[in-house]
């Protein structure tokens, strides 16, 4: 490619990563065009974007975006997945997709100022996501209140049952006399 074309492509990649504090680098070696379209569509459903890039341009773009060291994770034909709720959500989706798509390879990623390898991305996929964390927070806040309610309700329910049994016993004693 000409220098002007490379510069334009570099600007596009840098602009794509603008505002993203994390991304995942995947290998796209041997993909057919229909497989690429399918993968892009599934990523887009989750709010993610994928850009197939030349490794040299991606390395420069990563350095410009202060994702220093991520360029070393590039090998062979590569694509950058970014956007959505961030690296945790992307990692969850990609690791789940590995079983269905044998051609998909995760080279690494960048999250919270740290370059991750394949094992790091897999570990990141096991971290609770935003929705799970919100659920855990709400459970922590309201779990104690719910427990207290159950503890107060138990004796009252038992007392109600005892009073009903006493009333039935009295009625049967008066009816039999």
C-alpha cells in the first residue's frame, strides 16, 4: 500500500480505538468472507466492533492510543475487537465462541493499562461482568433485610398456626360437651 493509504488506514484505526480503554486481538487466519461476516454480525449484536488490520499499522495505532506492548501480541492476520461494555464482555463472548468456531484464535488483549496474553483473556472472561456485579451488590444490600424479614416472619407464622390449632381444639371440646 502507498504511504498515503497507510496513513489513512492508521488514522481510521486510531479513531476507532478513540475512547476505548480496552480491546482484544484475535487471529483471523483462514477465515472465509462468509465466516468473517458471521463473526462481525454476532459481535455487532453485542455492541462490539471488529476491524481487520495490518499488524504494523495496528502496532503504531496501539502505541498512539497508549496501549503500549499490545503490538507484540499481533501475529499473522489479525483483527481488533473493541467497544461494547469493555474487555470483560468481549472476552466472555469470544471465549464462549471458541467452542463453536475452531478457526477463532485469541492472541491477547489490553485492559486497564495491562497487556494480556491468551490465558489472561481467558481468565478475564471468568470475571463477573457489569450485570453480575450489580446483582451481587443488590444482593449484599438487600440480602440482610430479606433475611431479617424471614426471621421475623417464621415465629409469627408458627404462632398463627398454634392459635388456629387452639381454636379448633376449643371448638371441638365445646362441640363434644
